[in-house]
């Protein structure tokens, strides 16, 4: 897992916050709702694949020039 992908990713307005953990898990918050979604993820090259815990729903995204594009959202890494 490239270390540059691990950490907190946030939409410009701060509403969606997605933390990519070093163990291949993710936690997502939406507005005041912590734990809105969680599951596991994997990264290959610049593509990310998600599997949500509760439903098994899958999604994907891509990293491009330090930006994460996922499900119509644009997320920026926060230090």
C-alpha cells in the first residue's frame, strides 16, 4: 500500500471525510454523522476499490495528481 494514500481525505466543503487506514480499512463520516460507512479498501496503481462492511456494496475511485476522485466526489488529502 503506497503510504501517500493513507490518511484523511476530505471534500472541499469538509462534509465528506474519509480516512484510509494503514491496515486496508476505511472509515467515512458525512457531516455530523461519524461512521456513516466503513469497510476495506485496496489500491492497485492509482485505482482504489472499496467494499462496505454492512452491505458488501463495492465502489471504486482513482488518485490523480494528489486528488481522490470517488463516486462523483473530489477529495483532497489532509495532513
